[in-house]
């Protein structure tokens, strides 16, 4: 049976070097669950989507990928999304060290 891909976005974690990412780096592994939080009051981008791990802000979804996810979060649809680390590359530039995937949660039971 054909299974649709649940991925909405797969990208790097923007702003990783400017938040709590450095302190959290050793704890981030492929598959680590992440929390998405919209920031409609963000002065730089009202569609900003912050990424958290253990209540520590790691960075943001890149601007090019945040529009639809921001809309879902704004209207309270946090239960339909899930996010995970999908790449850890310690030798890359800090802005490219962590990759994330945002997926539609499978609610079929």
C-alpha cells in the first residue's frame, strides 16, 4: 500500500549559533524530538517559528520555510505537527550543524 511522505519541511536550523544551541549540542542526536513555537510578536519576522529542546531555544525555521507552519501554530494546530533532528554535522559551519524535519503527525492510530 502506498504511504504518503509526512514531511513538510526538511532544513537546517537557522540561528543555531546565537541561542542555546551550543549548550544543547551534545544532547542533540538524530531522532531527538523538538518543540515548535510560533513567535507572532517577533520584531524581525511575525511568522517566525522558534525551535526548542528541553525548554532551550535552539534557533528558528529558516524564513523560506516558516510561512505555512507559522499559520498552523498561530491557529492552535500544534497537535498536527511534530519535529525532530534529522542531521548532526559537527564539522559544518554552526548555521549548518543541525538539520531538522517537520512532519504531519500520524493520527490514524
